C-alpha cells in the first residue's frame, strides 16, 4: 500500500513542475506595467494660415475611438521627420469628429476627421526648433495601464494550480488517524 502512495506522490510531483512554470509566466505577464499601441499616419502639408499649419492626414478616427473605448489613453505623438517625441498631457474628443490635444509645451494639435485636416499651431516651430510644414509622418502612441486590482486578481488566479496540487499532495501524505 505504501508503494501506491509513493507512486501517486511521484506522479503528482512531476505534474506540478509545468504548473509552477505556467504560474510564474502568468505572474510575470500580470505584473506588466503598460501596453503600447502605435498608430502611424501621413501628413501632407496644405497651407499656413493665421497661427496654424494645415495638413491633410490619413488618420482614421474609428481605429482611434476603438482603442480609447478599450481604455487606452493618448500619451505621445512622434514626429518622424524631425525625430521628436511629444508628450501629450491633455486630449479630448469633440463630438467624435474632432480630436484636440495639447502637449507639455502648450502646443495644440487638432484632428478634424470630417474634413481630414490636421491643425498644428504655429508655436511648434519655436518650441521644438523645427519647421512644422516639413512634417510628413507621425505616430499617435496610446498606452494602457492595468489597474492595481487587475494585477492582484491575475496574480492570485495564477496561484490556483499550485495551491490545488499542494492540497492533493497534502491529502495523500497526511498521516491517517488510527482509532
């Protein structure tokens, strides 16, 4: 009878190894801090009027709105032409047709999806020491930070297989009471 317990214990011990490995992988994934999505679009300089540069763009608002509805936030713009990463501190949609953004230097970026125009205010040139009308390719970078509760729940769920296997082992190796 004792050899049956040893055999069952050995099988369970060997089967625990993949559970431990998978749990560690799940814990590592659950502790990731942020997920990034990059949407690249083309700007075609149209003209300069008043205090703004006007561009036509290839940005689609459906894709952008889908990510925003999934909990992503707009964190950065990247100007490929001038190799500038722009930190966005405030943004909002006006009637899902106009996206207005402000960076950490108070430069305004407006994307009008009904007309297909991008508007960048004139201060871009002096703040970033670049010529805004030369911008051809840009990225909108969206990030999603998981909340603390999601991280905790994912971590706790990752421990379930280990706890179950430990309970089974404890059941088999627990000394039986003799009456």
